[in-house]
């Protein structure tokens, strides 16, 4: 009969990050792992007030059961002890038992949520680890119309923190890494010419190293593949990359 309660703290969460959980009451048995993790983050960030609610009927029923168990043997009716016993049980429930139950409910919900998160991570990692190596990929070999892929330039796009680039050989060996800043840190800003030239030069350097890997292979049609993460600044990074890759001799755009 207990439920998880979440309320917005007055004046908190102005940007509405936790708006979904501003006013919810959900039976504990129906709380999803991701929901509890979300309200827990909101509570830690000072945006939400999280607690547990128990209906008055459930509390009264529980106290009556306790009263029947602890009343003196053979006692019946409303004796002089009945009022004091009822008051003691009510005080013990509110001051001792209920806080202990709430701690146990929170611990159990957290344990279930973390187990589910770990299991999700395990499944995702399992599928990643079982992905075939690039040199064995059926769509990136000779059958795709070109030579085999011998190296990959991976780019993690970003604005303020820069684009993280890594050149990887077909064997999985990391050949080189660079961080470039081809984009402004925010919308209203612009990229200084010196910064733009430096980003282009570092990209060109990695492309040349990748082409050297292609030249060293036995296949004259060996290729270098560029892979961009799908996230912040991904479209801008793709446009910037196409602009510079298109002018690189020997590298397909």
C-alpha cells in the first residue's frame, strides 16, 4: 500500500529538467528502475523532494493488527490500558517503524535500479565486444566496390571541448590522436582564423598518416574511412570534414 512520492521544490528546476517528476505518486511495485534513478538524481540536484506515502487505511489496519498481538492475554473491550497501548503503538510506528521501512524501500529500489542499469550495460557491452573486426566487415571489403578498409578516422564532435579525433588501423591499433577546435564555443561566437587553420592542418596531418597506411598495404585500392559520432555538433563536423576531405588527393570524399 506504499507509494513513491516526488514533488518539485519551490523555485527549483527552473529549466524543467525533471518536469516529468514534479508531481507523481506511484505504487512502489510499479516504479521502473529508470524512474527511481531519475528522481534520485533530481533529489541530489536539489530539484525534487522525494518521499513515501502510506494510506491512512493501511496504517490503521496495521496498528489494529499490532494491538491485537500485544494486548494482554484475555483482555477484552476498552480497558484502562487500551488508550495508552494505542498511543504507544502509534508513536512507535511514526517515530521508529515507518522511517525504518522507508529506508528499506529506498534501499531496495536503489538496488533493483542499479542491478538493471548494470545488466543493460552488460548487454550493450556484450554486443559491442562481439562486433566483428573492421577488416572482416562484409560491407567494407572488396564487395562494396572499393578496396579493403585499412584505417579509420573516428571523430567525437563537440563545440566547447573540441573534436576528439583518433586514427585507428584495421588491426585496432591506435595510430594517432588529436583534438581540434573547428567550431565556435557557442552560437554567437566565431572561429578565429588561426584556430581554423590549425584545425585544418591537424586534420590534414591525420589524413596523410592514414593514406600512408593505405599506401603500405598490398591492395592499391585500399581505403580510409571517416566515422563521426552522432551527437552535439555532428552535422557541423560532417560539413567541415567534407570540405577538407574533398581536397585531399587520393582520399574519397
